C-alpha cells in the first residue's frame, strides 16, 4: 500500500513498518491497519506509542488527498526527543473500515525536509485500489449538534435531544449517474421536488413531506458519478425553522468526492 523509498531500510513488525533513511537522523513509521477512528484519536495513538517525544507546538491540521482520491489528514509538530529539538509529522488516510497512519520523526534539522517531505509524499501516493464504492464525503457539521456514527452513516442530534426530537441523517454517497429528480424519487416517492444548486456546483433536489407526527425533508445531490443523500426528520413543529436552517446549512456545504488521478483504481 505504501512503497519503500529507494535506499531506505525497511523493518517490519506486527502491523507496523519502520523506514530509515541512509544517513539515519530519524525514521518513518507506517501503521498499516488501525481500527476506524477520527484523525485526532489517530494522532493521540501515535504519540502514546512513542512516549519519548514531547510536543511543544502543533501546526494546523490539513486535509490530504491521495492520488486515488482517498481522504486523509496531515499534522506537523515541533518538540523534543530525549531533550533535543525534533520535528515530527503525523498523517492518516481514513478509509471505510480501517485507518492507515504514517508517523515521521526527524532528529536533526538537516534531515527535516527529507524525512517529513518523504512521509507526506508516501501518504499521497499510497495505493489501496478500493475502487468506486459507497463513500463518506465532506460537509460542515450542524453547529452544536452531536453525531452518532453507524458504519458509513452519521446521524446528528441537537444538543437538547431527546427533548428536542429531531435528527439529520447523512448517508454515504452512492455510485450513481442518475439525475437529481430520479435519485430523489427513489427516496421520497412521487412527492413534488424543488431543484437546487449547491455552492460547490452540485445539482440537487429537495422534497418535503409529513410522515405521521414527523416532518421529513430529503436532499439528494448528484455529480454524474455519485448521489449524496441527506435527510431531516423532526417532530418539533415549533422548531421546524431552526431545524430546517441547520439541515440546509449542512447540505449546502457538501463537497463532491474527488476523482482519482490514477488510471488503475
């Protein structure tokens, strides 16, 4: 999945590979299959298994994309190792059922660019060949709402749930070449739909209807490759406008999944 750079040494352990450059000065660790988790939790794990490093400064977490269009994240850190200045970077690819993480440590200023830069390049060029499949996608979470994940689906609840009986369900993007009208009809039946266009250029449709005591609104975005379904369900009639505002804000923030830059995905 992650190649070994030319002239670097490679040592394999249990679910762990360590790469060392020819002139030493640091190392790169690759955790090949960690349980699915957040990037923050993955960073904590990498730091916990290397207690000799004391972080003193953290950079900003950046979104990272592999050449296959898989999502990941990247974080640089400064600190000390055995009392001496050290540079470190931790990155991860967040896949459907597991996480691949890379942890680079440079012990000398002259090796910082080589070790940190090589680690980032290795992560961006990592190949998993998972192909076209249902996938999570990026969007802005409803403000103050809390998520309950289940597989590739996230269900968001307002902070005062269950007194405030509402939820926003974000399902995985589904491979689909259907039009917005066709895609939403499969979810909402023959309910009249309103055409939408998102700030990112996605075409979509919105359908709203009542289902017993609950009010339901469904949005499906399409880009010719995937359909991106989202749903609001609320039984809090007095707070419908508030719930609808949270739902629409999340829906309008959806980003289309990136395309692969490789030809053998």
